[in-house]
C-alpha cells in the first residue's frame, strides 16, 4: 500500500514538473521539448503503475476509491511543495 502511495506521488510530481511554470520555478531554466515529453510520459506511467499495484489487492472497488482518495491527498501535497518553493524565493 505504501509503495502505491509513493509511486503515485512520483507520478504527480513528474506531471507537475512537465508544466513550464513549475519546472522554471524549481530549476531556474526553460523546459525543453524532450524533457517535457519525458516528464509527461513518466508521470502517466507511474500513475498507471500505482493503480495496477492497487488493483492487485482485494476488494477492487474499495481499492479504487482508496486510490482516488490518495490521489487527492497527493495533489494537495504537490501543491504544498510548489507553494513552499515559491515562498522561499
């Protein structure tokens, strides 16, 4: 269960860094097309892997609700990381 949470968090961080605004605030440089594509594909693959890891557990309908709950929690965490990063500047 913890592995699925971490995989989902990595996927969301990758997807958020694929956005030019967030990438520039973290790395102080422009996001290239290659990096954008790599981060986007990596993010979606990690999110897909997290739901596959979760559906191996039973009962599946309850686990999908749990995955959605953790997705919301991870979105709040990633947004918090971005806001803390912007305040420190």
